[in-house]
């Protein structure tokens, strides 16, 4: 399903897997596959669970660099 509307999402929280920050990237993959135009801004600090470098890598691996921006803390 394609739409002319651009959706803008915000994740505000530290990078804990239990908070769903990696699951959110999977949801973004689904949106992208369905043709939705969207942006996700992620704001939050890195943790022992997921570092900033690891999260940026997860974004790149999923080819979401044009849709997802990790801003850090």
C-alpha cells in the first residue's frame, strides 16, 4: 500500500533491547517494504546492552539509513 503522506515517528529512550528499539527497526522494514514514506528519529543514550555504533550498524544492515536517524543523547 502506497500513500502520499509522509509519516514521522520519534523514539525517545535509551537503547535497551527490552524497550524494543531493535523491534522498532523491524517494524520500519515492514513499512518500507509496503511502500510507506516515513522518517524515524531515535533519541537516547547508548547502554551496555546496545552501543551507539551497534545501533547505527543495525540501521545500516537493514538499509534504513534514509529513513532512520539516530541522534544520540
